[in-house]
C-alpha cells in the first residue's frame, strides 16, 4: 500500500467518524430512519478512500449519501461531498464537479422538505443555502488551485530535464571535438608509421619485429575504437535508439559473420519501457560481440522471455571463454545498465561448456 493510499484511508476514516459523531450529537427529526442516516454518514466518509482512483464515482456516492442522511432528518453538513468536489476538480473533472454541485443545490432543499427541516423558516433556509454554495465554491477553488500548482511544477520539472539534456548534448559534442583534435591525428600517425615500417621491412626481406607488428595492430584497433567512441559521442538522436524490435536484425547480422546464432522469444510481448528495451538490446549486442571476438564459439542462442513484471534475456554459447577471459569492461557496462534499472545480471561459465549471460529486467512501471 502506497503512502497516498494510507493518507486517503486515514482522511476517509476521520471524516466518517466526524460525520457519525455530528449525527449522534445533533437532532433527529425522523427516528425511524436513524439506521439509514448513520449508514449514509459512515458510507459517505469512507468513500473518500477512493477519491484519487475514482473521483467521479466518489463524487456520486458522497452526493447520494448526503441526500440520504438529509432525508433521514440528520442536520449534518455535507462535508464528505465537499472533499469529493475538491478531489474531482483537482483531478481535472471540473465540468462534472460543477454539474453535480448544481444538482446537489437543487436536490438538498427537496431532501430537507421530505425530512421536515424546510419548515423551520425562510431566513434559516436562505442562510443555509448561501453557506452551502460558499463551501462548494471554496472546495472547487482549492482543488483547481492545487491542480494548477501541480501542473506548473510538472512543467518546470520537464523544462529542467530538457535543459539538462541540451547541456549534456552540447558537452558531449564538445568532448567529441576535443577527442578528435587531440587523439585522432596522433593515433593515425602512429598507425601509418608502423604500417610503413612493416612494409619497408618486408620489401627489404628483413624480419619484422614482433613489437612493430603489435604497434601496427594496436594502432588499427585503437583507430576503430576511437572512431566508434566519437560516433557515439556525436550521436544527436538523429537515429532512433535501438530496442527489442531490433534484436532480430542484430542476430541476423551476427549470423553473417559465421556464428550460428539463434533467437527465441517466449511469452506475450506486452508494452516494454523504452529504457528496458534499449538495455535488453545492448545486453544482446555486447554478449554476441564478446562471443564472436573472444569465445571461439560456433553457436550461440539468444532467448528473450516475457514474464509477468519481468523481462529475462539469456545469451548462451559453446565457446571457451571464462569469467577471467571475458572482457571486463563489457560485463561491467552490462551490469551497470541492469543495476540502474533495478534488475539482476548473472554471467559465468556453463556446466555443459561455454559461457552464459542472463539478465532480469523489471518492466513494471511501479
């Protein structure tokens, strides 16, 4: 049970007790209808427990209960109905609250007439009607004021997020330019010089030192990694982010490299949050990349299981990688992504051989 539900329950119980106490201490013009009056008083107050979930229904229930205990002869203010008007206006149902209040103002005199209270004097009746109208206006105004305040707060929060996102995008582009200026040229020079040295040594028939070959290969790999990093940093959301719908294409591309990768999807595919879908795609991508580069595997299986409240991703292979031989950065990145969403990640050798990565991601919005 959430904190809001607890607060609503406490308020509902308090209003119900207050109404019943007011009914007990007041005058009863129709003793035969006391049971109806007390029941209506209690029900009207307790109905407020659902005012956030069903404001229109609560508005109707409190109105009926108010009319019922007025007919029963209980001269008790319609406090529960005022709370219901406030809740309905706060939820944005202003027209429904106005229509219901107009009907209530027209029905209450009839209920008082049926109970015999209307004959107590014209001045008393007019004062009571004015007071009820004033309280209805006050309840509606309070609900509208709070609704507008919440709307402005949401708008301010959204504006702050957009501003922070724009600043992050600008900083990312700045880092990309700095990296390009400071690293790309130097790495390119190292790679070219190493390749030229290897070419000249081979042309002269000399043995190429292993260190020189290592420098050449490292330069090529560094250039590829730097280019991929720069592309990621320069990404300004022109291309849509990858998600679950892109996993089949990813598996097909992996198969073109010679790895026999198979995809299995189980369960009913309900709406998956975008962040969960992106994380699932990255887990499959990183796992298959590790398999292709480091596991010396011939086959790999990708299983996506839609379970109630959870999305389970499992990638198995028949290679020779172990926890120590698997790239630490890749596993660390996957673990950070999964942990950020409140999920769990398990990675390790399989008993029958090969390596397994399994992630459980919560998909429940709560």
